[in-house]
C-alpha cells in the first residue's frame, strides 16, 4: 500500500491542520523539520510520495504554484489539490498528479477527464452539498478519474482512528485506485486500510509524533 505524506501550504509555509479549522492552522515547526519553508522542510523529511493542499488557492486568497512545482521535483509522485474549479485549473509539472476536490470542483464532475477525485468529507457527508460519499464514489467509478481519495477533513490532525465498517463500505463502492486520509492514528490503522483493500494512505500528524515511522514514509510503502 502506498504511504503518502501530506502537507498543507498557507502563506508560504507548511502548516499543521486539525479538524479542517483552517483559520487556526499555524506553521509546523514542532515536528520532524525545524523549518516550515516547503523546500527545506522536504529536504529534511525526504518522503517518496507527497500530497499538497494549497489552502490559499482553495480559499481564493493566493497560490503556491512555484513552491508546489519545486516540491514535486523532489519526490516520486506529488498529488496536488489547488482548489480546482474547472479543468483549466489543473497544474502541469514534473511528477504532479492533480487532485480535484469536491469542495471546489462544482457539481458536474464529468467535466474532468483526468486526475484524482478527492471526496472532501465532514461529519460523514460530502462538502459542499451534504451528499452521501458512497453515491459520489459510485458516480466516480463511471468517470475517467485515475482514482479517488477519501479525505475526512473533520478528522485531520486528530489521530482519532478509523472504522473498519465504514472503510469496507468505501472500498465496495469504488473498484479503482483508492486512498484514504484524515485521522490515521498509527500502524494499526495502516494495517486496517491495507486489510480492507485500500491502495494508499495519506498521513501527517502521526508521522511528526513518531507514531508512524519516517523510514516507511521515505520508502513510500506500507506492508
């Protein structure tokens, strides 16, 4: 199973997210890197696989395209959510895989012909629109996405752990490449995701706390 390190970018810095409360996100200087500047941060951690959320562009107050492209060149694969609102918003660059989040993508997902669909979830429902994630996964299975990411924004940074029953429902609804992020508490959750047939896990807080090993993040795999 792929193991992907997540970083959120805000005002030129890597920030630590919790429960999707973005106004409270602060530079991440307490973890494995002494700096929150994106490139030096990655030079310190050296992940194989990376997920970047450009919070400024998602919220419409700026962008980090140059920093993202610099970071993407440092890893094998870089998933990028920059708040796509139309197919024209997709970012090109070495090692970049675009992530189209339901939070900004609009109601017509059939407009997108590539990339990973991120199902942005709070309290068990898709944002915006309050739809059932299983319905969106089934819809996505009929569209040309390269895969899907279940992103539980309400659980980000909480290390709350995962529900086997809920994971099994997600996996049954979507036959393609499927990642999960948000609330992954440690190795037991990674084992659970692998056992339920997920293809990848997106992690952050548990890595910085030393609960998920840095070596695994540098390999980019969990088995």
